[in-house]
C-alpha cells in the first residue's frame, strides 16, 4: 500500500535495490553471523568466555568493515549495478541508483548487528536475537518509513532512508 502511492518506478527501484541489498549485504552478513556464532559457541561451551568476547568484538568489527567496504563499492557503482538488472529502463536505473546510494552506507551497521545476533544465538539467548530483529524491523524501520514518507517532504526517500536510520538506531541500542 505504501509504495503504490509513489508509482511503479519507485516500486521497481525498491525491488531491484532490495535484491542488491540481499546479495550484497544480507547474505554475506548472515554467512559471517553463522561463522561468528560457531566460533563463539565453541568457546562459550569450553568455558573460555574471554576468548568468546574477543571473537564477538572482532567479528562485529570484521563484519562492519567488510560490509562497509561492499556498501562503498555499491555506492560508487550504483548505476551499472542497477542497469545490470534493469537494462532498458532509464527511470528505474536512476531511481534504483538513488536508492542504493542512500542505503549502501548503512551496510556496515547491518554487518555488526548480524555478528551480535550470531553471538546471542551461540550463547543460547534466542530471545535477545529475536527481539533485536523484531525491534529493528517492526518497531523502527516500518514506522520510520511511514512517518518520513507521509509526514515529511521526503516522499519515497523517506522509505529509502528508513533502512539506514533504523540500522543506526538499532545498532546504537545493542
């Protein structure tokens, strides 16, 4: 419903951008989260909590750094990346590149959040893992998208900005 009022170009741009976000940030972030979870879990199980703490910190920084770097690459190459998926629609390419330039700088924060969720899972604290995900998406991102797109002059950019805003706010409260 929210996108319908912004037109088909915005909807298509968000869809293509979402695919790039999945391939460029979410999948690598989940992979790192699983690796960090395994390493932290082994050390927690062995009673080596100091080492598990170091793994958590290193994993969060590594995830942040890697996904920030990927986000920078996507930011710089937004037009050719979007054009690869939608080669014949200049309006979607332009809007999709605009969307990618807004959200790509926040990829590092997603990486850090994925790493911390992995450590929560490794420690057996599934509730914290679930709550972090629920809070960042349902309590932060969706209301921020609605508010910024409907109650400010941002329009569709409000939806786009909801991703980095919720990523930063969510990371700040971990």
